[in-house]
């Protein structure tokens, strides 16, 4: 019973069907009909004209987004627990040709305007100091917390005031939206976001993520960077097919709601053991090594997060019986 990562989840049947339907001759790279349909599909979803492009991984999505916003001599303000800081293997620095990640604190891996402003104000406007050029937040965060639209907007206003680009890492954007219950537009461009990394692999995709450019002027150079980075797939229609299948009929939201509901059940069983509120599809649990071993002995697989802490992630199609069994096991600790 695997609660280790939603990256390991199965592919949604609609995605497999879409891949099979795309298995016919079409133009190579991103000149095919499906790739060309992405701008329209995402413009409809976000209620504004956007440029959308596929890449194969979330790492590439985040790194290409930051490269569009930050010069090599610049910096990216982000949480010290952000995925771009701790889990991208140096890809943001590589793709930006050396831009510096500038780390900020915040509860539950969330940033707030006061904390970000204080961190930026501590950097002297001096030729010897790297200057911030962008702000990056993750929604849902690395601890499964969700920024509300007004929280994003407050950060977006600060970014605009300071002249920074604003990137949102949406590896679990669907889970964040399922919790927030607002429109995708209110969570992104209306709140000042310039580029969104829109995650699909965790939500039923096979190997495709989307970059959504609300500032469309940033997209043209990114097309060239994507090629240079080795992410211009020859048969890109198969990446586009996955994404469009999940956007269709709001499947991306349905899968996220199912995962969130499962995590909420685990959170209810955890009670005071939960380290953070369960708002997306992750539970962070206080558990001694002996308690973790007890759970594993019952067949549950999960991630050791820190000393005395574990992380459990519910996938989009996690069987209800497995969720109920883990909830009962947590309650019995």
C-alpha cells in the first residue's frame, strides 16, 4: 500500500486513450495539431490569452520559467524549503546560467510579503551583491499548505512594486485549486503571476507538464531555451495529448479532489499528530522510528521526512480500502 509519492501513481485511462488516439502521423516537434491546441485550451481555462507549452518534467518547467525571468547575475527569492532549492539538483542555477536562489523563511513553506520584503531589504543595492529579479512560490507548498488567492495577490503586488517577475511552482496546482475552490485565473494572473508551472504527472499524467505564460512576451525565448535544454520532443503531440486529456472535462480537478479527500481522511485520523493542516493531498505526521516501523510492518509505504516525522501522499486513484486501513492504523498508534 504505497503512500510514498504521487509521482508513482498510475496513468489516468483518459490519458492512455489520448496517447493512442494521437498515434498517427502529424508534424514533428510542436507543429502538430495537439500542440497548437494548447494555447486555446489554457486560454479558456484561465479566461485570458496565454501561451502554453509542454515539457517532460517539472524540473524543466520550473527551471525554464526562472530562466525566462532572471538573468545570470540575478537572484530568485524563494522559501528555504522550496522544491527549486532542495529537490531540483541545481537545475534552476544551471538553466539560468548561475542565478542565485535567495532563501526566505515562512511557516509551512509559505512566504508572506513582510518576510519577503525584509529579506530583500537586507540586500544592499550594491554592485557586490546579487539583486532579486524574481519571486517564486509553490502552491501547494512542500508541506501541503495552500496559498489563498488574496495571499498570492499580496505577494504579486510586492513583486510588481519591486519590479520582480513572479513564478508559481504548481506541481500540485490541481490539489491547491481543489482546496481553494476559486477560479484558476484568480489564483494566478489576476494575482500577479507571470508564469505557472502546471503539474500533470502527479495528477494522472504520464510524462508531461505545462508551462503557462500569462506574460506572453516571455514565451518566445523560452521556446528556444526548451530546444537548447533538450526538451523539444520530436513527437511532442504525445505530451500535448496527455495534458489536453486532463484539462478536458476538468479531469485535473477531479483527480485532485479525490487525492485531497483521501488525505483529509488520514488527517482526521492523525489528530494532534499532524504537523500541518491537511489542505492538499499530503499528511506530515509525528511518528517515532518504532511507530513508523509498526506502520510499515502492516504494509504501508511512506517517506521518512525528518527526525520523528514522516510524509504520506495520497494519489489520485488511491483505493479507498487502503486509505481506510492507513487511517485506522494511524489512529491506533
